[in-house]
């Protein structure tokens, strides 16, 4: 079994928590990954906390990487230009290698021109600043992570966990990713996007949650659920339900349903031999063509290609 080499680049001002995420998550994947940490000069790195970290490797480790992770730095370190030593370190990465950023690490990739014309995300609090600095990047601040191969970008803090689990799932299938999640006591997949974490006005006293209706809908994905069905179950008007749902989840009810149906379809493609049309029926898409369209929109591949990849990994 070949072990994937993952090299994490730690820059001055790095967030210690996020710096450790790749080692913690990927290190729990049954020996499938070797995770190394490097700095641009091999010297200790100052964090944004009251301590520094000593790394074992210099920038030459980047030349050996199968995947590179750019750890985030404090916002006061963000610029629209890449320092010379950082640019020199990035130049050591082999062409076509997968590069992942956590949180504000996307600023480093964007400043280096690597995200021009690509879809990306970063922490919602710095999204407006990112747009002003890098107008050529298609920023989506509503999602937890974006996979625009070979570049993957993620939102703040815990989204580093999400994107590392995504790497395990993409490389080795859902079974191992779920096992890693259980070992690390984290959810294998989080619903919704960043919008659910953006500061919102405090709901009126006694406001009901849509959580019970979401759980109810997940048990009935094969049925043609409508906004009327969902709001009726929640005993709210359609308008109130749609507004409250978006406040809690960060997505419209319709978009959330599509996301859940695609997720269920991906699981069935990985774990069963059902035909595409059969899977479409089970998850609530009217036809196999509809499933193909939504899957391609979500992850850019056909059901057959997805199945070949993940059933082989399985």
C-alpha cells in the first residue's frame, strides 16, 4: 500500500489548531498518509498564540509532496502579495500536485495567482476583503469547502477537519472516512454551509427550529417533497419556514434537499450495485438523467465515473 505524502506549510502567524488538523485527521487513516510539517526556511515558526512551534523540515519537503496543505495565518498577516521566501517555497511544489488551503490559507494561493479563474472559499469574515484583493477568483463564501482540482480551499477552523475528511473519502472511500471521523469524534459530513455560522439576529423567543423537519425529510428523500410538505410538518407558513431554515442551515430548503439527495446517491453508488435509475428513484430524483445532472453539478463527474473511483477504493 502506497502512503500519500502530505506536507503542511506553516507560515509566521499560523493558527496552531488548524496547523495540527491534517496530522490529526489524516494520521487516523490506517497508515494511508505520511504527514510532514515544514516552514519556508526550516526554522521555528511564530504562531498567533503565545508560543512558537519547531518544525522538522525546511521548504525542500514541498518538492516531495503528493499533497500540500497551506495552514492559515492571522488576518493581520494577509497581503495581496506573496513574500519572496514563501513564493520560492511554493515554486518547489511539483506541477499538478494537489494543494489544499485551510481558512485564510486561500489568500496565499490567490496572491500567488494560483486561484485565478477558479472557484474557491475562505472564512466568511474575510470574504469581502478577499473579493476586493482577488477579483479574478470566483469566491463562494457560503460553503464549507471547494474542490476545484487540483486546488481545494476551505472555510475557517473546523472546516479544516471537513476538507481533510473529504480527502480521505476521495482517496479511499466513505468507509475509511467514516472510521476516521469516529476515531476523532467528529461528524463525517456537516450539512449546510458557512451561512449558518454568520452572526444573525437572535430569533424571537419561542421560535421553533427546523431540525425535526430536516430529520423527517431525510427519512423520506425518495418522496417528492415540496416546500409545502416541509413547512406543513414544521407547522409554519411557507415564508416563515423558508426564512428560518436558511437562518439555521445557510441554504434554501430546495437546495438543501438536492444536497442531501446527492449525498445519499453518492453513498449508494459506493456501497451498492443498483443502477443509476434505481438510485435516482431511491433518493428522490425523477430520472437517472436528473441524478447525472445534479451529481455533475456537485462534484463534476458522472455516476459511472464516481462509482469506478470509489468502488475501486472500497
